[in-house]
């Protein structure tokens, strides 16, 4: 597809405006449109900048103006544009590009369709080294009779097994209330996210992609607000929607010659399916990466990052910075967990969660926050170091303003500590 846009007719503009208003509520998803990236070898003459689609009205006007200015200032129409060293833009996926979570949707789908294989020897410790004995006992008790080793667990016909798995994943506890993890979180790992990736062991990448595709398609068809049952648990979110504004932003960035990436704490072969829906290819998508076995099937061992202990860093929190430094910028292991110099960082980043703070802080030009009232991220956003932070309400059903200020000066950090910005300065409590 030619990156330049045709000027629409008045009738076309009106039709696009109506579709823009209805898009979040539609019970289907459009097929992906993948624009061609500019060729570094044959960049061609500069073309006028491509801006955000004015028919998509969800943007705050000041955010639209700042993003359009970035596209003009750093994109392929600018005087200093270098097609060999394209400016980089990085996006979180879940609840940034898309309402709700493709990893959660895929977990619900595989439990409803017998997509998890019984571990070898029924040894659940192989699926995570940080499962507690209580969690392993609960999984043995509920799932030992649900399938032979290496064969699918009958989680659809045996709800207690589905309940046991989902409680560990979603609640960090056993169905009986015992603690599921000896260590749930670090600055570079989330045990539940990693567990989902490891539970896909024994499948080929194509099979995992097919699971995610079906989960995504069902989520797109579900009405906004729809819920589903997982095992015997009712009320689990069932719908997914890619934000049309964010899809359009990706297309504008690509048309203007930016190198656009997704970095997500969902499994690699799961998030590739949805990133393709906005035109971001698999080789520009970074998720939790499990290593392939000799037979071409996924194993339980992870690709890591940095020079710390093996398998201790995934695409979570500061691990997102690590994988961006490693995969996008080719930094050596000793430098991958550190904030790089400005020449080796993304110019634009977008996230929605406290675990996106590190890589969003790293952006050198603009830092976009989808506002879900996550305190550490919102303290950074409203403190607005360098005047580079943009706060954007969710594009439909945005949250009401918080009832109290974010406690940036005392307990807003996920560990209950004060927040400092990317320049090391303490923050005042913030309210908007």
C-alpha cells in the first residue's frame, strides 16, 4: 500500500466519521491492513507527512496536535530523516493498543478447549520453579486424572482442573486460598505471565497462534461488556477491542518512516497474532519467548535478557527496557538492563500500566499514557518531566477522575514507596 493517503470525498469523510464513532462497539474485527515500510535502500523523495486521521475523534485535541507535530518533525518528510537509522516507536499491547488482555483471553480459551498438555510425569514444578507446594498439590489433586502426560488436559469436561489452573493464574492463590507462588513479582518477571507461556509447552508456534487467533476472534465478536465462565467461575471478561485511534497511529508512524514495535508480557506467539491486526509484523513484536525443542515444539525454558541469572528477565517492567535494548538496538548483555544513551532509545513510547514506566520513561520525544489510574505511571505522567508526557483517557468508557490525589510523595510505587521521575527528582502528590 502506498504510504500517502488519498483525499476522501465529502461522502467518504462522513461515512468514516460515523464508523469512527461506532468502531469500539462493533461486534466484529476488521482484517489487518499491513502498510509497506519505507525501503532503506530506495527511500525515494520526501513526501508530505501523514497525520492522524481526523475522522477518529477519540483523541484529546492537544494530544493529536503533539503527535502530528512529532510525525512532521521526525518522520520521512523532515529534513534530518535518515532511512538507514529510522526513529523508533514502541508500544505496550494489552490495554494500550487493545481494550483488555490477549494473554488472559488466550488462557480462558485454552481452558475451554483442552489446550494445556499434562506435564511430563504429572510434575507441575516443571511448569514453574516458583510454584508453592500448596499450588503443586492443588494442581495434582485436580488435574492428575484429567489427562495422560503429554496429552491434553480435559479442562472442559473436568471443571475442577480448570478452576485449579485459573486460580493460580488469575488470583495468585489456590482454589482453597493458599499462596500460589514463592515469589510472584520482581522488577523483571511476573510469575503468572511466565506460567502462561510455559503452559503452552508441547505445542508448535503455529498451534499457539491458532489458539490466540480463535481467542481474539471470539473476543471481537463478543459484545462490549460481555463476560464468560472459565471453569466454574462466572464473570470473566470476554470481549476484546483494538482501539481504532491506536491502529491509525501505528499506520501514520509507519507511513512516516518510523520503525514501530510492540513489547508485551503476553507470550510471543500469542501477541504476534494481534500485533498483525495493526500492521506490526512478527519480527517487530517482542513477547515472552520460550525456546523451541529439537522437534520444533515450544519448551518451558525462556529466552532471557541482560547478564543476570538465566530466565530471570521477561518482557515485564524493567525487562521491557532490557528486551528493547537487546532486540531493537542491539545492545550488549551488560548494557541491556540499563537506560541507554538518547541515540539508542525510542523517540516515542506508549503504555497503560505501572509496569510500563521504565520503557515509557526512556522515550526521548513523546511518552503517551492511556489513563487507567495506575498510580506510578500517572505520577510520572502528571509530573510531566521535560514536558514530554501525554495523558489520553481510554478511547471508550474512560474512567472517572480519581477520588483522591495519587500519593506520589509517599506510597504510589508498587512496593509502597515514593516515586521519583526519570531525572531522579521526587514528586508532589498529583491530581487531575
